[in-house]
C-alpha cells in the first residue's frame, strides 16, 4: 500500500480499503471473518474486529451520504412488521417499502399496537415530506387506526395477499440475522438495519425491462457514488 494514499483520520488504512470492507459486509451475506479472509486474499491484513469497528463507526456515515430516491405523491407504501428476538425478548421490526421495493424506513419497537404504528407513520411522513397515494398493510387493525389519526385522506387497503412486497423485503434481513446469530440489543439492531437497507437500496436496483447493458451501467454508477461517499468522510 502506498503511504501517500489518503486515509481516515487517526487510521492507517487507505479509505478504499475501509470502503471495500464496509461494502462487502453490508452488501453481501458475509460474516466479519469471511470479509477478513476476502481482504487477506487480496493481500490486505486486517482483523475482523477492526472491520466491526469500521462498520459501526462509518456505516451510518455512508448511508447518510448515498443518494435517496425522491418521493412523489403517487407513491404506494407497503407496511409490515416481523418479530425479532433479542436475548429472549420479543421485539418487532416495522418496515415500510414503496411500490418499487425501496425500503423507506425501519423501526424497532417493543410493541405491536396503534401507538407503534403511529410512530412509524410519523417518521415516514417526516422523512418523505408528503403522504402517499395509497397505503397497503396486512390485517393488523393498528395500521388503520394510526392512518385515521395522521393521514385520513390516504387510501388504505388491508389484505395479506396484497402486501407480499413488504413481506418479501424482510427476507434479506432474515438471512443476515442468521449469519450474525442474532442481535444483542435493540440499539445494535436499529443501527444495523438502517445502514443495511440504505446500502441495499443503493446497489439493488428495482426490476424493470432494462437491458443487461443498462443494468451494468447503473451498477457502475452506483459504485462511483459509493466511492465518492467514502471520500467525503475522510
């Protein structure tokens, strides 16, 4: 490694190595030790504990700097919740995705009631800046009660079969949950899913009729933006 390569403040590794490690961990279903071995194969000697610290310290910075999808008034929100056990305690991971499969927000809560649903919708309205055209949920009545309080003019469809998009969006998280052997605290879970979903949004493009050439071009563009984000947090 060249000694002239730019590095993170108070860190001896060049930024491209830190960025590569974080990208590998959050983008693919890899453990920290597997990322360590992949870097070692490329001649980069770094421990998995160091990679853990990089992900914890810089992962959220990357997520904040990646380009987000611009919301529109014709968006459709799909909302769903899944149970997650943390040290034997049951918690709920609430998730919202749009019609293209982009994850809009995720929120870990200890309850599955109207108050929890209202908190998720409040966060969504604040982040998106406008209400959607339609909201689709499962049969949980808490969604309808929260919608009537916060956005009564939004159409609401409640049917399990219509909400497959939200339910399927939990599958990548479940794979990572098994790889990590669970989570130790609500805080660590919230931090992980926020970074993981934002990075996944950036690299996993929605299904369309694009050609293979266009897909490769979009992926190259996503990687360029990722590297640019790394340079901004030196």
